């Protein structure tokens, strides 16, 4: 197994700093909601409901959280407002799908299932290309041989951006001219990866949502063609979402999950936004694990998502 990325104190501080605006907005309102209150009652829960919805957690997930809290209050008979923060963290974490890896590890690549092919999808502007570059860096850092395919042939800029990242990380990039068949690029990429005995392959795809049927057909074709080279490819379909867009990220997730089988999420641009709660709602509503979160522009600013640490950073009181 190839492993990388320990969740250490430096990364925890980066997470805390990245979620600072989201936490400040959320906890400030929560503290005002319980002023003068000694226990969690219907009034406190009503106020909390509005606070969570305003934090971009989403209506459905918020109602689920409130129900869980109501059950907890009824079961425990008396819940003081001082306990609310801890209970809220526990119940929110219970809704999230986390990475199924042991504590202290990032993620692993099954040595018997190589090359591990990740098809990356998402609309333009969400940080898709940057995420691919950072992932390539992390995989290579772990000792893996990485190949990247520029199958977003709709935009010349997408190919150029990947070229910059490939040079920066010093990994091979497979590309064709703008306007080329994306499936052809994916086929060439996997053929090259197999020949090089690569461990990981990252395939970029076009970020267009103008027509769901066209999107579905294109992604399906890419999959079919890749499977001619690697029968079980792609092992992961990673949807990249921009966390700073709040509810727009929900709509993008809805469109892409309808178009293809998404089995992992990367939520970027969480630093500098107060909309960090969107991670909770998207994970809960779509029942797809959030695998990565982006907390800055640096090459090491893509972190593995760990639900307990995330919730603690978002809801921790001072």
C-alpha cells in the first residue's frame, strides 16, 4: 500500500484557519441564540434551525440535525446550553460520510489494482485543474508513478493549465490538440500509463453543464474507451465543487450525479468563505464521501477530509 499525508498539528491549524470565517459566522450566531438560556428548549432549536440553514448546510440536512437534537434532548431529559456545542458536533459528524482509512493515514492505492484511474469532473472555475495538479503532487510525493491526461479538449486554457502543473510536479502529461476527441485522449493516456507501469492516472474532463444528456454521453464514452485498456477504469470518479458558491454547489452535485456515477467529492476554496457548512449538506444529501478539501492555493493545501476534525474546527467554541 502506498500511503501519504499524516493529519498532524500543522494540517489541523491549516484546517482551523481555513474554516475561520465559516466558524466565526456560525458560532457567533449560535452563541447569541443561547444567551440567557440554561437549557436547550424549542426556542433554542428554532433559532438553531435558522442558523444552520443560513450556514449553507441546506434545509433537508438542517431538519435532520434538528430531529437528532430533539431526540437527544428528549432522551437525556435535560441538556444544558453549555453541552449543545459538543452534542451538535457529535450529531453532525454522524451524518457525514468519511474516508474509510485508519487514523493517521491519508489514503492508499491497492497494489493489486493498478493503474488506479481517477476521472475528475466538475464545471469550469471550481478549481478542477488545480486539484488535479495537487493530487498529482501528493501521489508522486508518496512514491507513486503518476500520469495525467488532458481530456478537457474543449478549452485550450485547460490543456495549458495542466501543462504548467505537469511541469511543476514533473510528471508526464498526455494531450492532443484543442477540439480532439476526449475519449481518444483518455485512451492514449491509459495506454501510456500501462506501458510505463504507472500507479495512478488522473484524467481531466470538460466542465460543461449546458446539456446534461451531452455531458452524460461524453463521460460514458470516455469510460467505455478507457475500459478497453483498463477493464475496471475508472476506479474513482471525483467531482470537484467550489465550496464558496454555497447552494450553487448543491445544484452542480445534482447535475453531475445524474449524469455519471460519482463516488468521491473534492470541495475547494473553503478558505476565505463563510459557506463551509455546504460540505455537511452535500455529503449528507448525496451520500457520497467527501475525500478532499481545498484550503488555499499552495501545492500542499489540498487535505484529506476527516469528518471529526472538520466538524470540530467548524463548531468548536472558544
